[in-house]
């Protein structure tokens, strides 16, 4: 996905009224890194009652958008650019991928959203996306990544069949999480 495609879409940093619960999540280390470059921070709230993982409080957009009235406070709406891009959180770095736990089965999966949630996916050649998917699968199965998820298990989103979004599984990492060195 190229930046120009993201500029035309805007789905990932703007939020519908009924999707505010999908606001990005940040580890305490990520918040500290942002604080080091910005000083003043917007409001965060604990995510899943965690002491070391937070969800950003979305704000009403300054540019009126009926479909997407809420925005990430780190979004420069005029330029549609992330003001913390170099230190953006893991949750944003892997978009349109997500690590999720299927509530019905307990499986932990790397999955990706469909073109209805990431419109830029519709424009990417399938071979390019397949290469990116392979890269993401290699990333999430690395020892460092598995340790990161052990340290911050709240980064694994809960998913059930009633969700308002559709994801496509890429890689089951359930057994890898159980056997990783950080147990």
C-alpha cells in the first residue's frame, strides 16, 4: 500500500461513530517514546484494565466528515498525515493486519482486514500483497515478536463471529505463543 492510496482512503485514522472501540492501542513504552518527542500528549485510557497498555481517546474531527466524525488526535487532518509516524505504535505499524484471538476457539491469528476496511488493499496488485503477507507472517513468528506479545498480551484483539468487521486469517500463531521462550 502506497502513501497516495492511504491519502485517498482515510479509513485507518478516522473512525465511524460505531467503531470508536477500534482506536489504536499503545504500550507504555510507545507512549513514553511519543512523550519524548512531543511532550504534551492527548488522553489515553487503560486498555483491557491493563497497567501497561493504553487506548487513545479519539477526538471529533476538525474537518467535518459525516461518515468518519472521530479521528486519532495524532492525525494532521489537513495533510492526512500521522504526526508521530516515526514512533507510531505497533497497532498502527501492522495495519491492515491485526493479531486477534477468536473467542469461540481460542486461536490466536495474524489476520488482515478486507478491502471494505482498508480501501487501499483494493488497489494493490495481489502478488504485492501476497509478498507483504509473507513478510508479516515471518515477522509475527519471530522470537522477538512472540516475546513482545507475551509482554503485552492486551495487543491481541478479541474477535467473535458477531464483529462488525471482516478479517481474513493469514497465520495461526496459537502454538507458537504457547511454546515461545517467554512463558
